C-alpha cells in the first residue's frame, strides 16, 4: 500500500515537471519569435531608404549639348593681291570705334563697326598674300550660342523653342534663350541660339551647358529615377512590406520621370532601389 502511494506521488511530481517544462519551452520559443520579429523589423526599416512623399509638379523633356559663344559681327581684313604692309594702326585687344583705321596696304582698311581686335598677323614691311587674314575685328557685345547636335537630337529641335544655359564659374546663374535656326554644316547639325541677357564677362569662345526644351508637362505625378527599375517601383504603405507597382512612364529629365499610368497615389513613399539592396 505504501509502495502504491509512493509511486503515485512520484508520478505526480513527474507530471508537474513535464507540464511546467512544456509551458516554459513554449514561453521561451514565443519570446524568441517576438525578439526575432522585432529585430527583423528594425533591420528592415534600417536598410530601406524611402523617398519623400510623392507629389505632382512640372517636368520638361530637353535635348542637351555643349554650346560655344560666338559673335554676331566678325570682320576679317584680307588682301586681294600680294601687297606690302605699310602701317598697322592697332594691336590685339584694342577696342576701336566704327571708322577707325586698322591697316594700310595699297589702301587703308577701316573698321565697319565698333569692336575688339582679336588678332593681328604680319609686320610692317612684310608682304601680305591673298586670302591671308591680317586683322580680325569682333563685336563682343552682340553674341549668340551655337551647339552641335547628333541627328536624333536635331530632329526634335524647332525654331523658337526655349533654351536654358549655364556657364562654368557662373553656376548660380541660369540664362534663357531661344532657338533662332538649325542648319547643317560640314556634316554637323548646328543650332543657333539667341541669348539676350549675357553679362559682359561672357565672351566668344566660352562654352555653355545647353538644355533645349522639347516639351513641358505640368500638374503630373513625378517619381525619382533612383526609385525606378525597369518601369517598376516598390511602394511602402502603412508599415506593410514594400510591394511592386508597374508604371507607364512619360517625360524624363535628369532626376524625375512622369507617371502616365499606374496605381500610385500622391503621398506614396517609394523604396530607393540603390539603397534597398
């Protein structure tokens, strides 16, 4: 009888330990899952970089190129026949008024407009040969910009399109112009751009970054190019896992793309592709 009671007590102790061991194991496993979930959530949030909330705006499509400043008025002094240089009245860098004497050969050449002497060739007593440029006169106050484009870019350019220009050393200033003509020359396609507000320190020969406006759309939803991967973006909404949305893209500039169709909304935040990896 006593053995039976001892056996019963022993079984109760074993059952008590089993019960509490199982409960403790379940509690530990649950705690581990919670910790893993929190860690994983923190790790995910830490490694995902999101865009600012999306909003509507304006976007331009442009043709880009490097332009060169040129003068609207250039005068070359040339001799039609071999002639002796008798007198040179100017030197390089001189500013001369209209009618000022420039050089004397068989006759005296004068300035047809006011401008700056940019080159002088030959010396007094030397012989000037036909078609050799002896004096170069340039008006530095009336300037335009010429940019050379490939065929694809040239096909999109039309007269009177708006142009924006930037110069090295004047990056805080943007200048506006418009296309006055486009023409071929020596197998190149040249665009002549009139710019009316160039400061005097911009002189012929300087280069400019040129953006010719091809089209402009306003009040459209824009997404940053850094979040776009093969016309797909990943959206983060309400702490849910980011999910993909395919888009149809319209105009693209250097940083943004126009959304023409797709289930995006203003205020959505996108996963930045270069950061998410």
